C-alpha cells in the first residue's frame, strides 16, 4: 500500500494528501461534536429519569409500605405519558419485584437502547426497597445516526470538492517539478545539453530549477571545452607542432585513403621522401632556434612546390614526405621532385645570414608489387638514401634493387652490437704524404665493417647508426687501440716512425677523463703520445666550447697533435681556430675535387691556405686524385696531401708493403 | 396469591436486624399457614399471623401521622403503642419490640386502666377486646390526639380513626371520607396515608351516634 503510494506520481500524491487531510479533519471535528452531543443528551436523559424515579418513588413508597401493589401499578401507569420512559419497576427490600410498568411503545427496546436509573426507597430513614426506571435511548441513538448519515454525506461532498480543488491546486507545486523531471529525462535521453527548464518563482522548486539550469550551463560549456580540446588533441596527434604539417600518423592515414580511392590503379599514387642535406650540421652549429626557422621555411617551400591535391607531411627531424595524388606518368612526379630540389637549394635567409642546404628526394610510385602503405614508405626511403649517396641535391625513383639496401639498413643496428665481438671490423690505413719530400708522414686510420652477409659497409652508412646507439664508444676505443698497436708494430719492423691519425666522435669527448683514457690505451699499445694525431670535426668543436677546449688542451699537453678534418664544410666561425691548439687543417675533398678548373673551389682553397698560414697551421689536402690537383695544392701552399693519387685506404698488410716501398722519399713520386 | 408474599415482605421490613434462623422457621410456618385451605393451619396460628401483619400496619401508620407537640412531654419521650387484646398484644410485641418511629422509641403496652390508656399515642382495639368489653366500643380514657385503630366493622362509627379490614386475602385500611369531624383534633394525616385508605361515608353512622 505504502509502496504503491510511493510510486504514484507527485500530483496524485499531493491530491491524496490534501484530501486525506481535509476529510480527516472534518471527520475528527464531527466525531468530537457528536461525542459531546451524545454525552450531553445521555446526561439529560439520565437526569430526566432520575427525576421521574424520585417523584415516582416518593409517591409509591407509602403504597409499598402498606403493601398496596395495585396502587403502585396504577401509579406507574401514569408514566405512560412520558415518551422517554419505557419501563419502571418497584422492588421490595429483598429485591423482588413489587410492581412494574411497561410502556406500550417499549416494543423492540433492548438493553442496549435503554438507560436504567435506580433509586433506593427510604421511609423514615429505613430502606423499604428500590425503584428502577428504564429510559428510551433509541431516540438519542437515532438522532445520532441521522446526524452521522448527514455527516457522511457532507464528508463525501467535501471529499469531492477537496479533490476538485486539490487536483487543480496541486499543479502549483507539482507542475514545475514535473516540468523539471520531463526536461531532465529529455536531456538524459537526447544528451542535448542546450535544453533549459522554464524558471518558476523563487521557492525551493524554483531554486532547484535554477541549479539544474546552471548545471546544464556548466555541462554544456564543459562539453564545448572538451570538444575543442579533443579537436586540438586530434590536431596535435596528427600534426607536427613546428611546421603545422600533418605528421607521420596522419600521412599514413592519408596514404591509406589515397590507395583505397585509387582502387585498381596504384600507380596513380606516389610517395616522395625528402631529406634535408646538412640540416643536422646547421642545427648543431647555429642552434635549435635557427634550425626550427629553417625547417619552417623549408616546409613552406615544399608545400609551395607541390600541387594543391598533394599532401605534405613532416615525418620527423629533417625528414618530409609528400603524397602525390592522381599522377599520370613518372614525369609528373619527376617534375614536382625537381622543382622541390631546386626550391630547397636556394639560400635560406635566416637570422640575417644565408644558409645553404639541399634536399635528397626519393620517389616511389604505387604498383602491383607496391600498393600498400608500408611498402611505399619503405621504397621511397630507400630511393631517398640512394639519392643521398649519389651526391645529394637530387631525386631518385625507386627501383627494385634498392629494396635490399633498405632492408639491410634496418638490420644494421642489430649487426653493430655483435660486429665488434665477431671481429667484423677492420682498420684500413691511407697514407698522408709530405708534398715537398713525397715522404709518408703519417697514416689515417679508417674503420671498415666487413659484414658477413652484406659485405663491406662504408663508414658513412654505419657510423651515424653507431653514434645514435652509443656503439661508437667501444668501436672508437677499438680503432684507437688497433691503430696504435699497428703503428708500434711498423716501427718495430723498421718501417719508420709514422704518425697515426684517428677520428674521434663527439660522444667520446663527452667524458671528462677522455685524455687519460686515450693515454692509457696508448700506454698499453706502446706507442708514444707524439705519434698520435686526433682528428676532429667542426661539429665537435662547436658542441661544448669550454669542455672541448679543456679536453683538447690536455691531449695537446700529453703530446698528441690535433687536426681539423673536412675543413670548410661546416658553418662554424673561424674564431675557434684561434682558440684551440690545432696543428693541422685538412681541406675537404669537395673543394679539391673541382681543382684546378673550378674557380670557386680554387678561391675557397686559396682562402683556407691563407687562413692556415696566418694561424701557422699545417695544411693537408684531401682527395687528391690527379697529378694536376697535386700540383695546384702544392703551389697554393699545402704542405701535405692525401688521396688515391698516393694511395687508397688499404689493409695493414698492404700498408706495411707500401711503407716498405716508400721508405725512400725520392721513390714516392707517382707519375710526376 | 398476595397474602403470603405480603406477609413475608412486611415481616422482613419490620426486622431491622438479621432475623434469627429460628424466627425464619416460624415465619415460614406462618406463611404456609396463612395460605387458605392449608392442612396444617390452625385457627389460632392464622390469627397470630394476621396480627403480625397488622403490627406492621400500626408501625407504618405511626410514621405517616403527625402528633401535636402537646401529645408528648418531651422530644425523647417514647411513642406509646397500646394494644387492647391479649393475642394482638403478643403478636405486636413480638414484631415491633425495640423499634423506633421518627426518632422515638416504641413502647408497646397493654394498658390496664384508663389512666394508662390516656397516655397512648396509638391505640389498637382488637376484635377480641371488643368482643370482651361489650359495654364499650372504645376503651375508656383515651386522649383526643390518640390514633385509634381497630379491626371491627363498626369501629369507625364508634369513633375509631382507622379500621383494618380483610379484602381479597389482603389487609386494607378504612378511613372516613369526611375526616374533619371524626379526626382527632391536632392529628395530621399524611396524604400518602389518605390516598391509600378505603374511604367510607360515615355521616349516617356518625349521625346515629
């Protein structure tokens, strides 16, 4: 019952409550009045009967005394006139009935409907008997019953009226709540938080509605904020923060879509991998801020170079990719690629200086054998590497034989970890010749990786991987130790006191005890410090001036000589040349290669020579391949040279023979 | 039908104190004896029973009658109930001995002379007495204010105040309708008494006297 009531709608509850309250109050009020009336009437009846009993008793006591029952009966008959008396009886002292009277109207009167009053009859203080008078309470009862009937009609009428009123009045309370409930339900089902409940007054319901609307406001605004945040996150997840270009993830999605749309014509889809040459050098030497600006500018140029329908993405670092849509022939892709290469080769004006980079581009078109995302990306990457190896600033289409290289590069990191233990590394030596005497003044130690499967792998391929993985340190130590032992062996064999030049990685320089470390390796190999030349790159010089200066000074103090490798390719200022205790500058082979015809290269070489002279540094020309080049560099003022003209990098055994053959300075002349 | 009941009631009413068992036995015998045609009822016992009833009447009359103050010497003076007749005296004395009326003790006496009779407030003249006295219908020396009760048919004619009669096996009492002439001076009767009395027209008889 109570549970059923609890589940009733609010308006029904309120109606019931109002009606119950009204009717209960009415019934209670009536009951109180009726009780009061009944008690009063009963009292009146009893009082009347007492009077009747007293009077009749006084009149009949003498007859009782003189044993005149007939007289008593006669007298009692006079009570017939009293409609309230239904019976009367006089009893003697023993309680035996002496005389009695029964009213004619008394039929049907039972004990419940009569009221009895008894009086003792006393004569001269002596009890003679008693008189009992029965009154008729039926009239009283019927009056009460009539009242009750009328009252129930009134209660029913009141109930109806209060129901009619309650059903209307309860709306004042229940309607706003019902409205609130309906709206809440609508909001819950539709999840449309823009809906509001119509306000109603300032009572509790009004406050509730206000709070609810406020809550909806907050939910709505939070919803809006989270949608924006989700969109931002979506954008961040799919775009590169620096260039705002799509990132690798989005690029793959777009590529997948393009392949799906191209359906049976995968050749209409192409992927270009763009790698900025020398970007790392700029980034390292001029700082990240400049690097970032350069990347942004480059991204802009790439976007301008491609068509509207193509998708440009930054895959990371200095790597970009372009998704080519709807290409009809290879020449379409070639045209775009060449425009792109051309655009990136133009100088970048950043921070009030012109920066030069170039791009290596690999292109892969979809085909029956390459129509999925992975293959296309892998092939474009391989083609890009081929372009880089081919001298940069160029583009290459993917051809099937490139895929083997690409696969191999993926396994290089794993291979490096075991190469040292497996003895797959070897040190080759290239002679350095003093031009004036044509004597071998030193050898440059160059590491080679003889991969058991892939054969000889050039340093340009695995050194960056080794640098990245940290393997460069044990490899560098091994190269140093091997080269020093070899130099010592040659000395012991009477092949001369040649200097051995070893390349070091910037990573190795990070350790503060690097000079001591080098010294201990030399001690173990038995080679004096004076016989070691430390070859440095310009990048290394820029890494950490103070620390580098400290390490170099220590090495210098121990007796080692210092050489700057590949001089002229970097962007570092020349100030470090003064600051660091260098002994040699090695002119990059790219300048020597153009000699003597290329005036540009000639001018640069002249400038470098002038610089070295002013700083009192010995000059080594690298990559000397022809006698003409040898003549030019000698005339310009280079003291030493390296190159195929004199000898390519060769194994230690060959080098030993070479040294033995060129012990005599005069014999060294090769061709001239 | 009323006879034995009435006797019983009167008996009970007259006894202020619990009735001893032996007396109840007697009463029961009287009751049975009073029934007409009862085998064991003797004339003597019937007469005795009737007097016992009449004793109650005498007692109740005393309660419904007001005597003038001159009738008593003091407020404590007992009320004298004088019985003329041996049988009646014995019965009345048995029934009413020790009772009081309106605060006065009840003296039941059998006056031997006129002087004694003069002091009586209530007088009962039995049929036995009148039968024996012959010459006089009323004992000599009675006070004017005495309530004179008798049981003979001509008692009222002879100056009696109330006459007890048997009617339908019940005892009734007669009084004269025109009471003023015959009523003893200064004696007041309660209306309760008068309404129950069988009133007789005694002018003729009074005129004869």
